[in-house]
């Protein structure tokens, strides 16, 4: 019986396996914290530096509350805090289930800036948490 040689790159390297394990552990930790957050007797003070210094929310303001709300099935509340929360939760679930699929995904740089810009416009102009700073 002879063995058929595998094509180069078909098996993950030790580094790729370690990276996948780290991504899976980090995403799993984030999901565990999001699930346990409401059970904490005292919530850690997480203040946005930009909001604290200028009074203007950053694109990611409200993301912790949005992810926690989404993890508990409160999708409307999650969208109100930050529309990116549901997407971040779905990415974390994908990272736990199939971390290699995220490693293959390639986004153009402009799309990241476009998403951050859209989230910033949402937070400044339409997010009820920040009292519509843009529309004053």
C-alpha cells in the first residue's frame, strides 16, 4: 500500500494551529464574559477615553452593552446601544466554531473605515444613549 502525497499547505502548521487556538480561546472568553456580565454585583468602570475627554462618543461607544444585550437575546436593545454589537457577537461565535474561516477572510481597508464611519455617525447623530449630539 502506497500513500498519496498531500499537496503543499493542505495541513495546518503548528503556528496556524496555535493561532486558531488563541483566537478560539479569546472569542470564547469574550462570549463567557458577555454571558456572565449581568450576574456581576458591580460592573467594572469602562469609560471611553474620547467621550471622557471631549464629550463626543467614539464609533465603538456602547459596544460592551450592545454585545451583552445581544448575547442575552435583547436584539432591539443591542441595536440601540451600537448596531455593531450583533455583528461582533456573530464574529465571536464564528471564531469559536471555525477560527480558520476567519483567517481566510480578507476585507479591503476602505470597508473597515466605512463601517467605523457609519458607526460614528450612528453614535453622534442617532444613538439615543448620546442624546443626538449631531442634531443639536
